[in-house]
């Protein structure tokens, strides 16, 4: 049995590496052709731009396509074993088909865990670098505009700031309104300034008005040309790049969710993306449970039909996941259920099909 387990493991891993390489390579070639005009028109058709851009994109593509590659590998493996009469020989030796399936399921489970770890450590950094190269070196965007420096709302522990525009290069905020509150969330000070300049560790506010709460409950007004303001926020505070979920790990999404909640914003999108982060890696395991019975039960069509059926199931899975995710983002479904609906549905289908396989 150990020899059989080792044989199945080696063959599956070889097929998985081959399928993953083919799928990722095809996608990179298609992506390159689609973006070729961008590289040429923006004077970015250079090895120091193209090579790093696609290289940093590979980890994200590996995680995205590993479920499909796993499914195709499982289907091809079992179809080859069936066509070569190996399944028949295994049954003739009194070995239950479920016993060899366990090896494949365990490998798929390890792939799922490895995919999750990889997506938490390597993918966010690499995908972020790929987007930076595309935005700055290809699309020629000003780095300042990539960091969301217009119409900034920021909430600290006892204040809310609105900045119409923030010049990250010169560290200047323009047309700024600052609201300061006490512990009871009552407005105690309001500052309107035409500009704020970062200088010697402080903000120098210029050409504005200060409205401040007095002891008698009334508000005083005072105009100023220059006013030094000491607050914990620095220019770097307002330079937080607007990241896509693919550029963040689970912990980063969790922090964004808590920050949004504390600042009074709806954090549902972050909760949904957090759930998707945990659900998506297990697609490999779910599709494996479907791939084994598909490979063993299809009577006609051979490997091409089995592979096509597997790819069709992968697309069906992604459609269901996209729909349930959309329901989660709109608040129709709870975040956890929106991310795991497709997994639970296909797991039950896979278990049912496994029970119908001839042992």
C-alpha cells in the first residue's frame, strides 16, 4: 500500500506542476498580448518593465489557478489509471477505491493549506509591486495620485479631518477642515484653513478660522494668518495607498475592517473579503472531491471530455462564488455564508458522487 500511495502521490504532483505551468503560461501570454499596445504606446516596452511586471504577477496567478490545475490533474490521473486497467488491478487486489482516494484528498488538503499560507505571505507583496509597476511605469501616473490624496476623510480617536487635496511631495494639505471632539463626542474646536504645511514636526496652518467652545457653552471665532497645530497625525498618515483586497493579507484586511468600523463606516466589504480569503484556498479540496467520481464514472469521451467537464465545473463554482460574494457585499447574506456557500454546496455534491462510485 505504501508503494501505491507513493506512486499516486508522485504522479499527481507531476501532473499538477505540468498543468499549473501550462495554465499560468497561457494566461501570461494572453495578458501580454492584450497589454502589448500599452507597453508600446507608453514607451515601456523594455525588459526592466515587462519582466518584473509579469514576474510579480505569477504568485497571484498561481493561487488563482491552483484549484483548476488540481482538478485537471486529479481527473487525468484517474482516467489514465482507468484506461491502463490500473483501477481494475487495484480492485482485484482487494484494495478499496476509497483508500487510494484518501491519498489524493490528503494531497489536495495540503495544497489548500499551502495555498492559504502562500496567499498570506507572498501574494500581497508581489501583487502590489505588479500594480505599482503598471500604474507608474506603464500608465505613467503621478505616484501622488495613486495614494488617494483627493477628498480625504480621516478619523482619529478624538478628531475628524477633511482634506480637499493633499500634496504628498511638498507635504501640504489644502482647503482643510478639522473637527475636534471631547469624550462625549461634542464639538469643542473646529479649524478651517486654506492650507497646512508640515514643518519641524508640526502642522503650520495658514489663512483660516478657529471656532472653539468656551466655558459658558458658546463658541468663539478667531481668524489667523498662521497657527501652529500639534496633532499625532503626520504626512505619512495621509499617504496610505488604496489597496485592492488581493494586495492585503487576512490580518491587513482585519485591521482595515476594524479601522472602518471605528471611523463609523460600513465594514461589510472587508468582512466579506476576509471570509473569501479563508474560503478560496479550499477550492482545491472541494474540486478534488468532484474530480475523482467524474474521472471514474464517465463512460465515454475519454480524457478530453473528463477534463472539459472538470473545467466546466470550475467555472460553475466561480459563478456561484461570485454571486454569493455579491450577495454578501450587498448585505443580503452574512459575510461568512457569502464566502462559504459555494464550498458547502460543492462539498455535499462531491460527497454524494463519491458515495455512488463503485468501490
